[in-house]
């Protein structure tokens, strides 16, 4: 295993004298950095250690004995050099420069930076050199303009000193290349794209430029009228981002007098390195939504028989029944979503329509009812009648307790979470192939790779901070091969874009392996020592020459050959993949191909090599690690292995089910069958929007005998609940979270839950006690200690040794080491230590286009939104930037149907119908459409098929047949009642 503590290679050094003090530094070190080594402060404005130095502000000039002063940030040290950093002449120059820059600034009392965070670096220098606008004779220029077009970032061009820190933050760190300069002379100013307003440009509102700006030129706007104040006046809470699996470290600055977050900033951590995206920096205000659940709710007797409560969720006002429809008159099915009842904007559950069906209750009454009903169902119909959906938004400790409750309290393994909807097939293939469901290297290890394949993923939208490292690596020379049906922004940074047809990944990668083997670019020594199944793989891929693959995939045969050569000749290569690989009925086969491609070229177990399924939610890795899946106890220990079961029975003091449980999709199906699941506990899951074929989910939820939903908002799924328990948001509790890199980090409580809402792990424990479990955990750290005893991968970790940056697992010495970066350097985690190659034959998708449904639908996420939208659509910034549901279409597909950009259209499949706006997109292939699944008013999963992968049990979210047509067109389908 490879850790971050790699032995340093010998470097040449030079010795310089700075202000009479000798300092020895590596050759190439700047004077500025050498001075820092001996605690000598050189003032700067344009320089920041995070960005490439440019020396444009000249504030850091020093005397090296030459004809002219040298900018310390860009001038390298030379052996024997003598440097003076603060002579009277240097100080006069700096004071004059400060006075020149200050003359054009807004008055101190009106300065956008000084009146908010209070850290205008130019004003700090003015104080240092005793310079003030009031005492200068220099004229004050103005008129370069104010740009307030972005909802959360203000641009004051008059406050800009053209230091280019924002340009370098955008280019060097985030790799977005949005900011440059425009104009000449005094009219020069920073520009977004072609001098567009910031809010109309391609800016993704990551806020890196705000974090970089030393003056009031770029500042955050207040969100929800919570004023931004100096850091020393606010309470700083160091925690991690609640969104994607990258797990960025950040600090929330909390105004305790208002009980609200004022702003957020990235902080240093080996993975994210102070970077954030728009969701992390600006998407935290959902927790303060007035729609938070604050009291336990019990369904009124008058609202039985049970079913959905709002017109949207019932389907009354939706076009959600197509050819396979199910009742209701035709005119209702064809009416526009919510038009007749004037549905509230924003796409959220209408509380006024739903809450009258519930009454407020005490916690004692609600928990007693939940325990009684679940125990009754368990006693009457057996353990198999109970099931639980946990959440990847909850902490490791909460995931552990939830699965323990279902297994130890109800004697069933029917417990699962959203990994079933994202990377279940990847995990299945990884366990089969390498014996571990976790990534074998980090996203930051891309810096050590010669070539990376990014496949079935749009990391610029789904994992933006990870994508910034990919873009940086490419600028340093790493070749990027991008394989995806959509030409997302990643394609603009790739050396090769292989735009495969949806569902043809197996054929494509078999062809790549065919060519790698034909060219002799395999690592035969690695194969002989560490791989099994190679001969059978060779026989399979022999049937996939590039010409055949080109016919199947649509990728030119010569491009397939070139990619195979580039990959095979690379000294080190990593494959990063997303749900475009996993969310198929052939998802496990897709991942098997990626495992084989890395294994036969020896690209596992060394720096810059490996397999990395980019995890979706912030704790989907940790929830899976903690056992929130039906076939594994914590740390992926099989429930059907007798020795493992005996170990957990001894630890938990009860007999456990020896059989694998049902998955998310199987549980929904089981509810619809006699003798199936009758009672459910849902923690933070919203299957009504997240699961495929919503009409089927609606029917299943309606047929449950008892459903308890524990959540922070009234979700669509909660409409079917008998009891609703108000839970805590991520911001309101302590606990650990494990990111896509295997980094276990502490999430810290930022504020108290609203009203009577409670922390999730405490609710789970109270319910456990009511059904007879003797639990007495006093804190999340006690739960974590119990977890670690049962999870070898987490051995040695404790809350008190995770620190501010967390630790990678496995970790032999977390007190002194950051942990293991690269796994499998000597052996794989399989029983025999070998990588097991499993050949795969290409199979077509389960539902193919035809004359009635000629287009292929792909679903996924947008940068600004998250899953079912319950959080992000309650965030001011995120919902303002992306408020509308859209179907992305190739220009010809739209033109053929008489559709124009922004027009309302009807999209239908064999399962349902939705209406939404058309977005003409050159990123789509001809014959393919993309719909984000965040928008309940145009729920993409009304359309999707519920066929599943036979191994990972994951649904086919990435391929189903649809038709798109103008609303004015008469529907061409018939309705069968």
C-alpha cells in the first residue's frame, strides 16, 4: 500500500542571504518563499501561494543589487545572492504604489470588502504605509462599472487593481477559463467571457475568484438577508461539504445572534485543497428553510385508506400515464402540470395541501406508534415483512445504527440505501474482481498519471472540485480520454473524446482491450503474477476488433486504435467512472471491462494508476462501508458467511438472518406481491422521485401497511407516511463522513435543529429501545468506536485522531500518517490475492427505440442541483441559477419536431408523460435526449424503465425509449384502461 509519506528525492540547493540572514533552499525557490522560511515578511497584493506567480503588482520588489528591483514572487534565488527586502527606498516605492492604487478605490466606509469580511489587503497596506484617500492629491477615477448580475457575487470594477488573482484562480485552480481582461489603458478591466455580465457568462459561480480577490472588486452577496461580517465577529465552524462524494473541507462563518450562516469558505485539506463549487460555497441555506419539519406528525384517521395526498403526487394534474397507463380520464391526463389548481412555483411539495392530513404529536406518542406498528407487522408476518431505506446524507454512525436496528431489531437484511441507484454495479464488479468496493486510489493521484480515462461521468457538473484536479493534470501533460455519449464540458478539456452510443460501453472497452493485446502493450509479468482469467478474456475480446466495435458504438475504428495505443503505452493510468457506466442493466459488465483493462496493463497498485468509481453523495462510500446494504455487514463482510454472521451475532448479542436481504428496487417490487414487505422505515430517502418508474413506486407506497418517514422536509414519499419524524440536517449534528477517496472526516455541528426536530442517531436509538434493544450510546464517537472494532478497514481510527483534515483508510498509524493512497500494491483483497478478470459480451439495452418512441433518454444531475431537489431547490443561489426543468435535445431532433429553444414540450415513454422546456444543446448526440431528475414538476423517473442489472440490482436510468413533441401536437398514443 502506498501512503502520502513517500521518500523525498534529492534536490540541488542554493544558499542566499536575505536581510543578513543565510537561508538554504531548493534550487528554483523564489525569493519570496525563501524569505518566508526565515519569517521575513514581504508585502504582496497579486501573489498568493495557491496560484502561479506573475509579479504584476510590483509590491513585493526587493533589492538584489541589480540595476532594477526584482519581484520577489517570481525571481528565483541564486547561490550567493544578497537580498534586501525593506530598505527606505523600497518602502517609499511601496507606499507610492499603494497611494496610486488607493486613489481609485471606493471610500473605506463604502468598500465592499471592508464593510463585509473586513479584510481588504490594499487597505491593510494603506494603514501600514500611512496612506489615506483623504490626504492624497491624486485624482480619483471611476466609472468602470458595477455588475450585480450574478445572484451571489458582486463585481465592482472600480475596486479592481488588476492583480489577476481572480484570473489565475479561475484558470490555475478551477480550470474554468472564464475570466480575462478587456479594454486598454485606464479602461482595462477584468472580463467574463467576451466581456459579458458575470451572471450571463459561462461562470459556474464556484466563488474561487471571490476567495482570491484582495480588494472589494469581487465580493459575496448576503444570502437571505444575513449580513456578511468580519470573521472575528462570527463563529467559525470547520466541517465538510454536505453534497457530493468529493467531501471538500470548508468553514462556515456563523452569526450566532441571528442563528444563521453568513458565508462559507474552503479550507486546506489534502484532497480538496481549499477549493469549493457553487453548492459547497453558496448552497447551505436550505437548512434554514421555513419549510423544515419541526414536530412529529401522525396521519389523521380521516386520511385513510392511505395514498398520496397532493394532486402532483397522485398524478391528477400530471401527464403521467402513457400507453401502459392506469386510469383517469383522458383530458386530465393531457392537462398541463398543476395548471388547473395554480400550483405554487418552485417544484416543492405543497404543504398547504398535504399537512391538513396530519396532526402534530409528541415524540413519545410518535415513537411509541412506530415501534408498536412495526413490531406488530414483524410478529404477524415475519422478519421479511420489514424493510428499511437508509441515507447517504447521514453520518457513518447513523448508517451503522440504522442497519443494526433493522438486522438486530427485526431479524432481516432488508436494508439498503441509494448506492443501489448509483454504484451498486460498480461495487459488485469490484468485489468480484479485486475484493474491495472502495476506490484503489484518490482523485488527486491523477497528478501522477500519464493517461486517465474518464468514462460515463460528467465531473465538471457532478464532482466539480475533483474535475479541477483533472483539468490541472491535463495542463501539466496528462492525457485525458473522455468516453461518454454526451459532449459535456469535460470533452473540451480532453485529448480524445469517444462519443459512444448509449449502452455500448462493453463493446467499446472490449475493442480497446483487443487492440492493447494485439499490439503487445499488456504487462505480461503483472498478468502472470497477479491476475486470473486472462485466457478467457482474450477469447472474448478477440470477437471485438475496432471495425465491429465502431459499428456498435459509433466511434471511429481509428480513434479506438489510437486510444488503445495511448493507454497501452502509458507508464501509469487511472480510470475514473460515474453512473454512465453503472446505471445500466449491463452496469456490472461495464465495470468488469474497466477492471480488466487496468489489470492487463498493470495499471493497479502504483502511484498514478487504479480504479476510481466517483461516488455520488457525500457519504455513499461511508454508508456502504457501515453496512447499509442488504448483502453485507459493515466493511463488506458477507451476511451469508457463517463465521462472519457468528462474529456479528456475538458483538450485537442476538441471532441474525443468514440470508441476503432485498435491495431498494426489489423491496419496491416485494410490496406489490402477496407476502412481501408490509412495513418500512425510511431515513432521508425519497424513492418517489429517485426510483425508476414512478407509477410503480406510487402504487407500492400506497399499499404499505405502515410507513415511517424520517426527514428534514415534507417529501413526495412522506405523503404516503403514517408517521413523519422531523430529523436533523447535516449542519445540525456531529459525525463522520467518508468521501470518494476513502477519507474519513468529521462533520461538526453548526447550529441547533429547528423546533422539536432531533438528531437522527438519537431517534434511531430511541426507537431501538422501544423494540427491545438495550442501546445506550452517549455520543457519535461511542458508535464510531464500536464500528471500528467490527471494521478492519477502519482499524486505528478514532474521532480524536481524525483532526481537521480527516484520514484515509486503511491507516496503520493515523496519529502520524494521512493514510493509504494507493491500494493493492502487493496483492488484491480477493481470497487468493489475484485480480479476477470476468469477460463480458455486449448486450443491447432492454428497451430500444422504435417508430413510436424513436429517441433515447439519458438522465442525470446538473451542477447546481442535487438528486430530488429537496435541498438545492430550497437554496436561494442554486434555485435562482437553475430554476427550470429542461429536456436537452440535439438541434436536428428539435427541428424535426418543430421545437425551438425555450418552448414547452411533452416527453413521453411507455410508462408516463411529463412536460418541460426544450433546451437546444450541441452536447447531445443525434437521437439522444438528456433530462435532469431534480424537478418534481417534470419528474424524469416517470419515464424511466425499472429493469435492473442482474448482479448489482441497479436500475436502467441511462437508457429508455421516448418521444418528444410540441404541446400543440395531438398525442399519438392510445390509452388502455
